């Protein structure tokens, strides 16, 4: 970007995802002002990347053309959006709010309306790719909202993404993320059962994986997680606690739209057993640990 087109943007929430995402924006020529509940983290970020930090979401959002958020859940989003210190209080008409939090579709529709009343655009834009995807700038972003708002934010979103697609009106991004997590839940459980079976059958399991990963049984999970699962390594960032939050959102939405998710509901229960085993912070591939108890 040439300096005369430098845009002022804000980034709210510097967790394992937000921290590197905000960093990519600063590195690629945007003027970034960050807010994080733990101020020390915001100070550390500013020192590392050379951006600014603010002591309220509203202050971070002042003068920003784009305001990005990546926090924990629906209530966390509301806490940084509304009220005298929330981003809506600091944003100007014509700016666009982009929520990267994985939250409910109902929240996305609510925020879209609240933003519209102030002449502000809104995109619900949950991401897939986990901590590694954020750190390497190769996230996949599923987006709900209006085309004009997406056009305004797309270049900035692509600073840390390899794919960003507008999928429909507000809420569509969150619904697509639910589809994503439903797919992952069933695949990881299938892989865990297969690896456990192979070991119990006395096979050279890594050799079996090497063969079958060339065929129809292959998946991203098999290629990236099967060997670490066999080694009992479950520290790849996307925690079981977060997956249960996401699956809970999907199961609640399914009750509203009449979808049947029997496998997803079962795997959600398996993850609750992993939590009881002390695996709340293990990553989603830890379903194998449950079978090995």
C-alpha cells in the first residue's frame, strides 16, 4: 500500500488469533490501534509491531475506517460493542465493523441492525485455520453481510487470509462456520476410532495411514493430525473448550432450523468426557485420548 492510502483501523481482542491478525494489518501498511482487556498484552503488541493501543474499545475505534473484533463469545462481543466505551460509541458513519469471533447467527443479525442505525456497515466473519493459520496469515474467512461493506473490508481481511468469501446476508458467515465445525467433529471422531482400531489390531498404524491417506479415506485431519495423535500430542491451539462452545452454537441453531445433528451431538458429549479427563485445553484431535483411557 502506498502511504497516501494508509487506512486507520482498529483491532479489538488480542488472543491467540487476534494478536497475529492485527500484526499482519500493521505490517502491511495499515495504521492499527488495538484494545485488549489485559492492557499488558496490548502494550506488548504495540511494542512488537509499532502500532497504537487504546484503553477502551471506543477509543481504539475513533477515526477507524474498519474495526475488527476477535473475542470469546456472544457476551464478550456485546461487551466491546455496546455502551459508552464500546466500539459503536467511537465509530463514525461509513465505517465497517468486522466480527471475527465465532458467535451465534442471531448475534450477527442483532449487530447488523445496531450498526445500520448509526450508518455503520457490519460483517460477521468467523475464521477457520486455527492458531497456525492466524500466525501464518492463511486463514479462511466465512462472511455474512452486504456486498458494499465486504468490498470496503476485503483488502484488509486478505492481509491474514488465503480465502475470504461473502456467503449471504448477516449471519451467513456464522452459519457457515457451524457447517465447518460439524464437518470437523465427525471427521476427527472417525479418525480417532480408526487409529485406535488399527493399534488394537496390531498394525503398523503410521504405515497404514501412509497408504490410506493416498485414497478416499484421506482428510486434512488425517494428513495433519494422525501422527501426533498416535504420539499423544494435543497442543495445537484449538482447545476442546472452544470446540464445545462452537458445537453448542451449532446444536442450538439446528433446533431452530429443524436440522438433525446426531453425530455432532454425540461427539460434543465425547468432548465433554475429554474435559472431565483434564483435557479442556487439549486441541480437538484429543478424541483419541478418550478411547485410550
